[in-house]
């Protein structure tokens, strides 16, 4: 079995999908969505700019796509 395929399948299972696509994204996918590094994403989480979802008893943190969109809207600026 190709390790790359196993890793890719594993990453796909980490997304929590709703009827319109994934609503919760793992940290890495959320960082990619915003065009940030994982560390830059963590810094925004630690600063309280983006909340995380963590299931009871779990260690993995997910980012709600709605919170990402809200973060984008809060940080929009018009440059004159």
C-alpha cells in the first residue's frame, strides 16, 4: 500500500462534512484556506481571534468555516 494514499485518505477522514461540504476543518486545512502557515494560524487561535472546536476527550482541534469567514470579514480594509 502506498503510504501517500493512506495519508491522503486519513486527511480526508479528518474533515467533518455537512451537506454542503466540510463545516469543520483541521488546523492545517484551515490555515491553507486563509493562506497562512500552521504556526500563523495557531497564533491567531492563541490570541483569541479564531475559536476552535474540540470534542470532549479529544485532542484534535477543528476550525469552523463560519468562524473563518467571520475573521475574514472583521479584517477587511479599504485601501485608498
